[in-house]
C-alpha cells in the first residue's frame, strides 16, 4: 500500500510508521522540521532501499501544507491510506481565561490542517482506487472535560468535519473517519499531569490507571485502521470510532449495514 502519515514523530504517528514500514509498504512521512526528520530517519533505521520518503512540514502554515501536497501529488493521487496524527493539547484553562492566539493555534493544528488536507485531496481528479483518510478525535468531544475547552472544541469541530466531508466529497472512492484513540503515554499526557491542579481528579486517576497499557492501546488503533481498509470495513465513512470501546473486528455485515444507514457513531442529541 501507499501510505501517508502526518505527524510521524508523535506517539501514534511513530508507532504506525514503524508498523507499516515493517510490512514493506510505500510511505510518505511528514514531520515538523529538519531536526525531527533526521531523528525519524535514525529511529526507523531507514535505508535507500526502503520505499520511504521523509519530509518536514509546518502544519501551522496553510500554504506550506498545500505546497507539500502539490510537491508529492504523484504520491497523494495513488495513495491508499492517509493518516493525520498531528495534534495540539492547547491551554489547560477555563474558557474565560483562554489566550486567543493560543486557542487559534490549537484550532489551526487540530481542525484547519485537516480541512486543508481534505480540500486539496477532493480537488484531484476522481480516483479509480479506494482511499481511506483517518483523523483523530480526543477526550472532551462527547463529554465535558474540565479546563480543556480549546482542545475539546477543536476536536469536536474536526469530528463534525469528518461527517460533513463523508457526505459532500462526491468521490465514492474516498472514505473518511475519526478515531478516538484513548489514553496513551505522550507529550499531551505529560502536559496534562504537569497541570494536574487544573485537571479534574477523576481524569488524573484514569490516566494513572490506563497509561501503562499504551502499547495495547496503540495496537488497537492499528487494528481499527486496518479493519476500515478491508473490503468489509471500507463501507463505513463519516463516523467517530473508539479504538478502546468499539470492537470493530467483531462487526458483521449486518451491523455495518445498520451503522451506515443510521446516525450511530456520530454527534447527536438523541438516536
């Protein structure tokens, strides 16, 4: 497969890069800067014989994203799977004290970068092979998360974008979904624990209980993605799927057909 991963040095992006490289897929990996590029090449022990391209991309700059997609249009047009694993936790503050510029940064990374990627891809000529696009949701999208309004609002907007795009991008070969990854040992978790005084006690307890199972959580994400690109799973589009709670491997055709026709696994007041 031809696979593109944005944010390949993050916890999720790095894990998936290693897995897909091991399977001899053709990879296009984006990292934030030259330093990260050198680090990733060393970490993955990349050789010239590997079918892997690594390049830097500033996800904050809209025009930069567009230029990089144009530069590698030959890869994007033939890709089977695109994953955006970039993310920003944002400020941990109550909504009345949020810094607007920092909030804007969180929106740019968690929402607008995904929108730009979608828009660019949708304007390519109609495909003759299937493409699966994966974005990541986060905590606070389906419930209240104290002092995480910047993160929650940006991720909520992203989940709605996924639903809208699945209906409005007319190319029937494009499938798009959001995955809620669960708690993973990452820079986001480190930042959360450093600001524990501003975080709900229940959340800190949950992190301490679940963070030790990070590898299992990452493996579940990998399995969800792989299910979505199978013949059975590729019918699913525009949905929010939890890698922790939704046992997708056990979904049969009847459940998938019901899911595709309903508003399940989307943001609704009632079902």
